[in-house]
């Protein structure tokens, strides 16, 4: 009898502790899994894309979305709001496949069916993989934050790391420093301050390149990827305008494709993919052969990642419908791209001047935007 009493007491105490801890997690909710952030009570640091983006998508108020891979991380929603006249969120998924991005966009449109604009990168490697590809190599995916199973929420509610490294610090900061609010979307995932730009930075950048089986890619595979992860959602939401862009990778990216003998195949794949995309009325797909930008390594920190001034320039270009690809010009766009990088003097990159001021290139593009307004 005594043992049963102690077991009962222990069970009750344990249950009370579990409920108490869970209640604190639900209240503070650093990943915004259950509700909007309580920005008048705590400071929410946005620094974990795959753990926090789902909460942002479900619970924030917005009518526009910027999403995609790291090619979208340095966009500023303040600029988009001003240019497009909207209230945007930014939810990048670094290294994501087309499927992951599309799945999250689907949630955004289900919870916010009146979204006016979607701006999304169409990274060129995305056309090369299976339509259901997920980046499992990036680490454990927090499925418990994405599914509708309340029972596995225990992984969030009683997570030691979340309790001690997030909630505890948030409560201390609020109580003793009065620190409340949230990371702005301009700052969220913006890596600008951590890198240098220019020839030396690009040439010394270490990027683990994923190998792709170009020979195993056929039209059926490309069509499956495009329809499932790009065009079907646009067809389901005809009142939403989808602004898709092909990121302006640097000349160094194209140099590798030429050396590998895959440049022509890459262009052929993009040609077929674009033929399926451009005919959709509410999809605005953009590609820019601005070789003064892509051949100038002062705009890049590595072979593909450009400075935030290029993002600002792209926002303006998309709003002005400059560089839009349609059925009449997408083939000529790709031909010009192919011809340029097949015949480009890549040795000229070595002799480029490396600007001491990384923002010198930014001022040139800002001047272009100002002159065209």
C-alpha cells in the first residue's frame, strides 16, 4: 500500500512538472509553433530557419512572401513593402530543394489565401533532382513542428535546449533588461556582415559542390519537378502573383560547368523547364543576362552568392517587369547566356581589380535604380 502511495505521489508530481514546463514553453513559444510571438513580453531572435519558419508562415500577418534558398537570404522586406506596396515576410530555407520550398509555400497559401505576391528563387540545381528530393544531408528535420500530430510535440515542449538556451534567456532578458521585440526580416538570415566580397573572396571560398547525374535527367523528370513544385500551386491560386527568378550566379559558376562539360546540358534542361513555366498567366519568371554584374566578382562572396545590393536591384527589376521571360524570349535569353559563357575569357577574372570597399558595386547599382525611377 505504501509503495502504491509513493508511486501515485511520484506520478502526480511528475505530471505537474510536465504540465508546468509545457505551459511555459507554450506561453513563451520561441519557435512560434502555437501562436504569434509575444513581442511586448519577450525578445524573439530569428536564427533557426527550419524550426521557426513554419511558425512565421502560420501565425504572422502578411500578404506577401519572400522565400527560396540562400539566394533570398539578403532580401529586405522593408524594400519589398515599399516597392510593391505590401506587408511581406521572409522565410528562406538555405540549401532547400524545390519540394521543401513548395511545401512551405503551400502552407502559407492555405493559411493566408489572400497573399498578393510570392517572390521565390528557382535555383538552377533544383531542376536536376527528383521532384520529391529533400535535403536530408542538412541534419535532422524538425518534423514535429510541421506535422499535425500533437503527441510528438513533446519533442518541443520538453526540449532541454529550447528550455535552457532560449526560453530561460528570453525570460531573463525581459525581466532584467526589458528586452522585448523580434529580429526584423531585413536582418533575419542576412549574412552580409560576416563575409568579404571580390576576386580574392570568391577564389578562396570553399564550397562543397554536389554532384549531379546529368545523363539521368530526362524531360519526364523535369516535367514532374516543375509541375509538382512550381506551377501547380500557381494554378491553384490564380489571384496570387508568383515572381520567380533564376539567380544571377557569377562567371565562376559557369566556368565550372564549362570545365565539367555540362554547360550545354544545363542550358537544355533550363530551356525545357522554362517552356513549361512561362505559359502560366500568374507566374512572372525572370532571368537577367547582366554580364556587367555576373562577370564582376566584386558582387560576390563565392561563386553563387551575391551581395544584398543585387537583391535590392532584383526587386526593382521585377517590379518594373525588366528581365521577364516569356514564350517569345526565353530561348534567346538562354542562347545569349550559353554563348557568353562558352566564349568568355575566364583568365580575365584573375586580373580583376578587387575593390577595397565592398559597397562600391552597391553604389553603382543604386545609381542605376535612381536614374531609372
